[in-house]
């Protein structure tokens, strides 16, 4: 695989921040935690991406045991055919009419 350098964009994007967010970011830059507001926002977005990925992974792990059990049930022949499910639903709808 050939290594590829990350793309660099020069297009600016204007965003609106609440006054409290802007104040906090400016304080963080002034304290030397970030070199610029741009860097602070980039770091914040990266942390948000990481957190979103972690939530997705956590959701998968949370449901993994249920998924594993469902697969085991299907392997044992305990599943219900979709045709049977839809026939049952059609019967219920007809009875409700």
C-alpha cells in the first residue's frame, strides 16, 4: 500500500459559537493549551468523532450477547419464517378492521 499524505484544505468555514464557548476556547488558547482557535476546534471535533465511535462500539457490545443468542436460536431451528410473521400480521390487521 502506498502511503498517502492527508489532504489539506484552504477553504475557510465560518461557524457561530455561543459566547460561553467562544470565551472558553479563547481562554484555552491564551493558556497555551492550543496554538490557535482553529486547532482547538479541530481537537474538539476529533474528540467528538472518537466519542461517537466509542458509543457505536459500546452499542454493538451491549447487543452482542442478544445477537449471539438469536443466532444460536436460528442454528437450533427455533426461528420463525418471515412469511409466517407477515401472515400473522395480516391476520391481526384483518381482525382489527
